[in-house]
C-alpha cells in the first residue's frame, strides 16, 4: 500500500519522537544508575514502556545471597548456609506472538535481541537469558518470544550471586508468563543447568537454590547429599555486615593459572579418586589423618571441605542459640581454611578480615562466595554494624587505595 507524502511525513515525525524519547530515557537512567546502581520499580516500568511501547504484563524479582558459611562444599555433596541480601534483580516481561526475544539491560543501558531456537554463546550478558530459554526449550516447555527490561543492584563479581539472581529471575518470569509447572527447586536446577551450559561456568547449586528459595530474615541450611533444606531464623541480636572489596572475580575465568574455580573443582575430584571415595562428603573429621597423606595440594583441598562441613553444622546450632561468639569463631576458622587450605582468598580480603578482628561490635568475618576477590561477610551486634562497617571500609581504603562498597547494613 502506498502512503501519501503527508502520512509519510507524520510517520517520520512519530519515529523521531520515539527515538528521542528512548535516548532521553537512557540518559536519565544512566545518570541515576551511575549514582547509586539501583532503579526504583516505577522507573523500570517507564523504561519498559519507553523501549517497547506498551506496559509490561508481569514483574518478578529475586534477591542475591550471602553465604554465611559452607564454601566450596555444594559441588562436594556438602552443607551450606546462605541468606538473601537486600540487593536484587527485578525483571518486567511481556510475551510476544512471534519468536523474537528483545531484552533491555538497565545497568548496561543496552537493548539486545535474538530468535528463540537460535541461542548461541558469546553475546555478553544476553547469554544468561539465552541460556535459560535454551534449557526450557530442551525440556519441551512451549515458549513464544518476549520483551524484557531488567535491573539489578547485586554487584557483579562480588561473590553475592549476581548471575544466579538474574538466571533465577528469568526462569521465574518465564514460569509466570507461560504458566510453566515448575517448583522453586526446579527453577534453581534449571538456572544451574543454564549457567553450566551456554554461560559456561561449571558452578554448583548453592547460589541458584539460595536465590530461588531464600526468605528474608532466615538462613537456608541445605544438605546437597540428601537435598534436605531447613530454614534457620537469624537471631534478633545479630546484624550482618557485607563489605565488597571491589576486587571482582569471574567463575568462568580460566586464565589465572591454577587459581580459579574450575581448578579447585577438579582438585576435589582428583582427591576423591586418590582416596577411593565417590565424594568428599563420604569423609568426616576423623578421616583427616588419612587425608593428610595425600600429596599437595589435594590434602589441603580435601581438608577444607571436610572441616567446612563440620563448621556448618556447628554454625546452625550457634545460630539457633543466638551464640554470636561461637558463630564468630567459626567464621574466622572458615576464613583461615579458605585462605590457607583452599587458597581462594586474596591479600586485600585477608586485610578486611584482620581489620574486623580489631573492630568493636564485630564477632566474626570471612570471605563469602567463590573467592579470588569479592566480599567479606561479618557478624555484628544489632545496631553496631553500620558504624563498624564504615570504620573497616575507611581503614581498608587508606591501606590499599581501593574504594570498597559497604552493601549492608544500609544507612
Ligand atoms: C560460587 C559457585 F557458584 C557456588 O556454586 C559455590 O561453589 C560457591 O562459589 C562457593 O561456595 O558462588
């Protein structure tokens, strides 16, 4: 059909207005985000409408997690104890009739797209969305295309599960949009398969379970052998301090010699082979003398996992009793084990833990997450956390010249 010159002109004007509006929205939000990394929900709705010309049909969000204790145990059939953090990933979504997927990532200020069924790795942050649709399609779930805008204030590479929060949010948003019959545990498994698959990081299941099942004010005890889960309320005398060292890490990283996540996993598998067990979970603290006869580094890697499982059990009891002194001692012991036996800490992270020891109101501190950078979680007396965290952050900055980020408690 031919359009008249007049209607062509008004169409051109309309397109110019849409382009101008998008540019304006991008600029306004880029400035907001560069200031504090977070976007109010109302603004995310405006971004969605600005980009896609309609309102979103649903909204889903998942918090990041801090692991209190139980590190590098998940892929060894072991025990963990995460809890949600305030920072979260929020996603707005609207289905389309065709197979096109269009995604606007607020923090990247970027709109990327692909066709369902043509997922391929290498498209930066879009890989997380592609990885999820690939797994859902493999499982036979019927999807159509969709439009998405998402925003996350879980800092990347901070050891606080920014990837899992995005993956879990994506699975849950698609579950809601296409009425997929999935439990929260199944959501976590799909998110892990997505991360192991197209994203290419061979991570365990801790982060996805924590992001999918975590409840505010509760720690989530998970036994990765029996798949038992149990909520453990955080005692009212406790406040968590989370300080991001600003050293970022990548779980997919393969290029730091032997100091990476993938190598640690392989070392555990080799230790099992040498010990003739199917998993390090088969061993208890009384087996440590036998484990000590392994060559380096296998003896110390296995020692960390075995001793860490025992610490998680003790931590659950201490948490239930509101016993911050015992819990704090377990935090310091866990950190020493990650530093000396598992070799996943960094001097800057050790400095934060040492500063915590000298700070009034702090009972314990440890590196949280996969390591090689990231955050330190500390136990503080209720009401003392902010001041203590600020003191530690200031001393860290003075000694290293690196500007850390105090993520919790909030002002
Ligand atoms: C990362 C991984 F993704 C988890 O699976 C877990 O192994 C953790 O490191 C270490 O406890 O967060």
